[in-house]
């Protein structure tokens, strides 16, 4: 790039960055994602490094981004609340270290890589706050604002249960400093955010797009009573200013803050080797979703504060620390179209077709829209610029539209009136969210039902591709037709040879030995999965007994209800399904539970107990859940005060494990869980 082109590009970038900065910091209505904004700033920074003469005093790289919004009184910070430079790879971590090492005295520079210690902390994705204490009393709290001046949100911050109103909290804590100013982050834990949004949806209100927006919006309420209702958490990580003896290291600072009674995140690591720092950063990219809160990276700090401060500040960013940014897990792109997909139970689901956009290391061109109620509640339209998220291995989903970017040509998403596969009329039962295709012969449903049946019955070799071949060639009209397949017919299918055909037929034959509970779950009755099938088997130990049961009898089974009961009655009432039952008999499958499994007086030793499961177990998690429920226990998805035991497998989830530690919830291994049932029984 020559100087003239660089000048033109830099001018455009400054204008674009200032526009989006105003949208983000002042209007709280961004049009692009954080990652896309950072990319603009990084490009401008690179141009100005290559052509220093192009740097202007008002360039976004020469000052901290953002301005305080109107509506709150202004607060001047006692020292600049700076942002950090960023890196995204091992090589850039070492490049940062090499740059700052050259600024140290010559003798220190030669030893820097050997003598410097480092602290690595999570880069919390919340709202930065600056807290003032006068003789131990909390007197003022402010947002970061533009780094020099923030907004006074003292009243709102006082509602946070995690914020100490007086320090030290403990009588044996450190001596009270005459004046102390600390910096921290206010956020909402992932589990709390899910519960908050569920409550908003249930109340008919618009859910938040992400935890950060929820935290920022909650703290900037003019009515503190609203703030008090939100599950906000505070974490503190640095001292801006204090009287009394100076703190020498970042490790000492965190320990000091913790001793005063401030909440300090547990996910802090110290290292003596920069190579170990880089390895930890790379490892945490894969483990970021085990954290109980959202973090968009890690902060690498030189532990020795005097050394860090001696390196100074450049472009509004301190040299003694750097942010290692994780790959972005959300982006903003265009919703081009909506495609309707069909599940095995006939549920029609909308899927978003997007302009391709990189998220978390992959190119995303398709995302979930959940269901039509969510589409309506969030007013998502074709043509919208939408926020797309992808966390870990979760299927990308659209969290909401960028309403401010609308041009007027966007179109509402209307649920289909006919099935996208068989073109039969669609049903939308009153009181239900889902839209259904009720045509039992629908080809798309049959493919899904076939793969589901094979998975539940543990028939290896039948994925969606093979299922589609079997349906297209007319070899199966329902899942039970698998038991009549002939080798000659399989050999006609593309990709099948002797060995593959024999393996598939062998797996089908072996599945006949599966217990009645699995057969019942494999039928695909709406609402009848493993857990419900186990409850039904205990109450109705044969398929004949279940077929002849009344809706009231089924609904009376503990753990079931009238909707599931009616779904079962309706399924068995259909002539096509009655034919499937007869074919099951003819195929020789297990259609009753062994007499030995009939409930004994003390056959539910875990009755009344609530369990949560985390980590990888020796069996599929749904099987362990099913076993617990057949023993009378209940399995929930998150740890609470009502949880009796946390069942731990390998690599347990961080948030559940830490929550159990906080509450003192007993923890048992999979083996100990079995012993627990035996002990209660005896």
C-alpha cells in the first residue's frame, strides 16, 4: 500500500470507527460485532505503525474509546482506566514480550525471559466499574466511560449482594486504607442469565441478547429497584489508587483484594515461563465454555507492578499487560432466507440461511431460529442484520435482529401452511408452540424416525445417508421394516458390499435382544424418551398392558401428566401404529419387562433425592439418568440448594462443580452412586 492509498484508507477507517464507537458506547445499539469492530481498529493501528506521519491527534488509536452516555452525572476517574492491546496467537504473545523487554534497563532486558513472572486472568465480558472507598466505606461507583470520565451509578451498585459496602468484611482483615479505588467487572453468570431470560419470556417480555448486554442494561437503569431484581455479580481485579503501603505485585494485589472481602475470580494462574503462559492460553481456547461466566479472552500481566508501570503507556494502552483474545463466538450478518426443516415427530422448525460469516473458527452460513414463537417474540425478519452466536460445539443460532439497521424492505417470517416435504396441510394445536406435519407417511419424517429408531436400539450402520437410501428405494415404510431387510436388496444400494451388508444385518438382529424400555422409547411417541419409557415400563410391564391402559391410568404415574398420557393414547389409536405393534410382535422384539424387574417394596432406594450429572460417564448420560429415575431419584440440569448429590464423571463441568462446592453439595462418582442405592436399600 502506497502513502496515498494508506491516507485514504486511514481517513475512512477513522470515520467508520467513530461512527460505530458512538453506536456502541453512547447509543448502546451496535451495528457490528465486537470482533468486527476490533478488526477495524487493528487495521487502522497497522496503517499508522507503517506510516507514523499519518497519525492524527484525534485518531481513535490515540485515546481510549467511548463516551459517557447522557442521563447520569459525570465522574472523573483518579487515574486513566485504560484498555489493553491484544494478541491472538503464541507468536504474538512472544512478539509483545520482545517489544516490552527492549524498554527495560539493559541488564534487566537480558534476564527478562528468565526472571519475569506472569499472572493470567480471565478477560471478563461484563461492564467495567470503578469503586471508591473512603475509610472503608463504599462511597462512589462509576462506569468506565471514556477512561477519563464515567457515569455515577452508585445507587445501582449498592444493590449488588457481591459488592462489600464496608471493608474489610472480616474483623481480622487488612488494615483499613484511608482511601481506596478499585477496578472490577459486573456480569451475569451463564446459568443465571438462562434463568433470567426464561423468566422474561414467561412474562411475555423480550429476552436479552447476551449476558453482557443484560449486565450493562441492568446497571444503567434509572430505577435501582429494577437493578436489584437482576442476578448481577461483581469481580474485582486491580487497584487504581490507594493510600498506605504500596502493593508490589499483581498476585499480592489479588490476595489483598480478596482479604478485604472483594470477590476475586478463582480462574487466575501464575507462571514463571512465557512458554507456559502461551500453552495455557491455547488450552483455554478449548475450555472457555467450562467457565461459569462469559470471557472473551485472557489478560496476561507482568506480575511485578514496578516493572509493569515502568514500561509506560502507548496509544492509551499499558505496555505491561496484554489481552489474549479468544476467537469470536458471535457475529452480525444478513439473514438471507428461512428454510423449514422437519423432525421425526413432524415438528416443523425454521432455520436461518445467512450470508457466510466466520464465528469461533468456522464459516457459518446456516443457524437455528429455535421456533416460530421465538421468531415472533424477537421480531426476526428476512433481510435483517442479525446477531448470530456459536458457543463451543453448539449449533449456531440467531439471538436477535439489529433493529436500528433496518431499511424497510425486511419481510416477516410466516409459518408454513403445508409440509415442506409432503405438501400436506400443517397442524398447529391450540396452546402448543410447535407446528406439525401429521402425515404419518411423510418421507422426511420417516428418514428421521428411522435414524432415531436405529440410535435408540443401538443398530450401528444406519445414519441419515443410509436411512435416506432405504426410504428412497422403498425398502422401508416404517422403522420395523428394518427387520425384514434382505442382503440382496442392500447390495443394490450405493456404498454397500458383502461386509457392510452383513454387519448391518447382524446389528439389526442383535437389536432384538434390547429390553422393552428401549423398544418403547424407540417408537418415537411424542414425549416418551428414555426416562418416561422407564416410568411406563415400571407401571405397565408389557406393551399389551400399555396399549389397553386408560389415559387417566397413564397420567397417574408419578412423573407423567395428562399431555404425555394423551400423546400415548393418540399414538396407539392410529391404525398405522397398531400395524407397527403387530409387526414388532412378528419381528420377535422384547415387548415386556422380565418379571424380576417388577417393583419390590423397597425398589426405589433413591426416592425423594435430586441429582445433577456433570462430566463424562462410562455410559451415555441418558442411561444413567434413566437408571436414577427408575430408582426413584430425580435428575435436574443445574445445581441448587435442593440438589442432594452431584454425580461426577471425567472432566466435570466447571460451573456445576464450583456451584456444588459453594453450596456444600455432596459429590459422588458413578461407582459411588451405585453403592449409595445399595446402602439405602440395605
